[in-house]
């Protein structure tokens, strides 16, 4: 298990860097993939939904863990 300082450092440093890499990947796909350029609405929705689903699953898992430890 990671201690609290390691988790905080990962959150503060890793999350923004991960976001930059994700945005760079999206921009690269828009530049180099004709399929993404031909279907901007679908690719934009996927680009939006992937981090949203990941964040929601983390939030729900953490909430369930917090509520289960209350009992």
C-alpha cells in the first residue's frame, strides 16, 4: 500500500501530466486520423466520456468504500 504522502504526490503531479498526455493523444488523433476528422461528434463524445467514466467509477468505488467502513 502507498502512504498518504505518496498518494498525494501522485495526485498533484501525476494527474495533470496524465491529462496533458491524454490531450496530446487526442490532438495527435485529430491530426493523423482521417476517421476522427470525418466523425468529429462521435470521436469528441468518446474523448469526453472516457475520462468521465473513469472518474465516476473511482468516485463511486471510493464512496462505497467509505460507506462500508462506517457500519
